[in-house]
C-alpha cells in the first residue's frame, strides 16, 4: 500500500513539474499584456487607435520602430508632452517586450 502512495506522489510531482514551463509562459504573457494595458488610454486597446485619433496606433508597427521610438522618448532624443516621462519607467527589456507585443497585434 505505501508503494502505491509513493508512486502516486511521484506521478503527481512529475506532472506538476511538466506543467511548469506552460505556467511560466502564461505568466509572462499576462505580464506583458499588463504592461501593454498601460498604453491603451492613449494608443487604444491592443495598440489599435480609434479612427481619427490624435495619437497613433501601435498595433502592427515593427518592433524595431517601436523600441527605437520608446528609447528616444526615454533618453530625450524625441520630444513629447508626456511620453518621455512614461518611457523613463520602462527598462530596456520591458521596452523590447512591449515592442514585440504591439508588433504582433493586428491593426
């Protein structure tokens, strides 16, 4: 009987370990979606600006373009009313994650 309990515990532990990469991937996706949600007020949900919006949509732009612009805002190379302040709050890794997220969205 103890062998069955031990075997069941081992199987349960292995099953849990096997699911950890999927859980980590899902957590990462949710993290990036959370970062991107902060952009929605100005750039639209998922980076899709509404028609005739004053600010551009980000969905579908190249990741390189988005990252370059964010870094320019952060470093003072591009003037803005508020983006330079917002961009200072992001690390290089977060800027890359946001850029890749918006590049993957359909306009």
